[in-house]
């Protein structure tokens, strides 16, 4: 993959400081839009965004996380931006 792909925004994740990512089970949730992430967080934490921050996440950051063993759950919009199916070969685990 080209270096430019590392900086391509894939979606948004949410966290509470210092850095506790909002997850669905073991997977860090990546939404395709900030509004989509807000809706997800509101549903997960019973309507309160207090203390939660939403940040863009880029292809290179996600790849680094995958290499370290992180799991991700993408919504359809973010998944369609993530070129795993055509450009990246990743081992698939059936844990």
C-alpha cells in the first residue's frame, strides 16, 4: 500500500480519557461518520456523551492496531473505506 493510504481517514472512534476506547465486546467500534459514532455512543451509554470524545482514525492507525492484536467492528460506511478486501492481506481469526 502507498504511504498516502496510511493517512486516509477510515472513520471515527470514541473514547473516554485518558484512552478507554468504546468497544462492542472486544472490538473497538469504528463508525463512518462523527454523527454515526455519536448515535452509537448515545445508545451504548444510555444517552450520555459526557466525558466521551470522538476522534478521526486513519488507515495507518488501524493497521498498527491490527498488527498489535486489536479487534475492530466497522459500520458499513467505514468498512467500505477500509481496503482489506482488495489491497491488504490479513489473517482471519475464528476466536
